[in-house]
């Protein structure tokens, strides 16, 4: 995991928000490390549960070392994160934040397994899944930045909400790119969620717009991988017909600028960090070629 080449966006989120609140904040590395340990543990567990063979162009660890070792390895990383948290000066205050994240991760994984290849999934269930799998750890990063800098409860909740929005957009963007990107840009094959039968955000929006005939044609034999693969072109045609790409791109852009407006409102002396954070978030906007 150390050499996986990830962007470390969760620790960076904590760093930037912490320094925007307090220019002298210097405990960001400890909290960022805890967030990254939890995230790395979730990736190890994810790859086993999803039976993924590759991550970032490399063989997944469970392929190399077996499921049992990697599940235990993920558990070990979670324990390391909580043990490190217990040694921090304000660890007891942050403990409910990070245990909530771990609990929601487990709930999300169970829900995703239950609704894999199930077209009956609703938007509400999807939102619960992405809250647990992605958004809540982002919210923990911003929430803990506010807590560590002794903000009042109202401000803590505001910072928590910005992190939640960031994590949600991060996941929706990932769902978007699986359908509306290129293998070169994405660095992996397209339509991986579709091949697994996962109903992600593009298909959830499509479900709301299709007529009964189209729904029946697309979802009647959804659980059959061979039939589902034959319907891929139909799915892409329907996504195009109902302009799902543009709808999601517009939503991502709107939500990103809500977060940016929040950052701009913060009375911070750390102008460089503020500008870097805004630039990083702006890069999450997806562009549609004319």
C-alpha cells in the first residue's frame, strides 16, 4: 500500500482544512495517517470482497498472498489506526468520529453485496453505500480538523458537511468516469461496475427517466452476466438519449462550487493553502467535449 501511488487525498483534505482554520496547526500528519490507515484497510477488504485482480495496474495483494492473510492485514491496519489514535492528546474526543467511519464502512459493504446485480436498488440505498464507502472518511477528515482546532459545535458540523460533500462528489465522479471516460484517462478498463452488475449513479438517474418498455428490456435479465453484456450498447444508447452525462457533470460542478464558496468564506491567513485546496477541488470538475 505504501508504494501504491495513491493521491493521499484524504490526509491532504485534513491538512488543508486544518491549516485554513489555524495557520499554526501542526498535528495534521497524525490524523492524516489514521485516515490513510483506515482507507488502506478498506481497500484490502474491498479487493477480497469484490474479487478484484488489479489495482492501479498492479496485482492485488490477495491474489499474491491469499484472502486470509489480506483480511487479517486489513484488520491489523484498522487496529493500528485506533491504537495510534488512543495515544493522541485529543484521541478520546476523536474516537467516536473514527469508530463511526469503520462502522459505516462495514454497513456499506454489506449493503453493496446485498444489492449487487439487483436493479431494485434505490437512490436512498445507494447514498447510504457511498456515505459508508467514501464520503464518511472525507467528512471525518474535515470534522477532525475542526475538532482539533477547538471550533464550536456548529462550526464542526459545517466542516463535517463539506467533507461529506467532497466524498460524495468523489464517488459520483468515479461512477461517472466508468461510463463517460476513456481507458487512457481512467488508467483501467471502462464499464467495470456494469460488468459486475452494480447499479451506480448513472444508471440510477437513467432508471428515473426510462419508460416501462425500456426498463423491462434493460433490467429483466440483469442478473445474467452474458445477457447484461449483450445489453451494454443499449445501455450506452439510453444514457446518451436521456443526457445522463451532462446531468451528472452539471451536478458535480454545482456541488464543487458550493464547497469552494465555503472555503472562500473562511477568514484564513494561509492564502497559499487556500488557493491550493481550491485548485485541487476544481480539478474534480469533469469536462464534456462539445
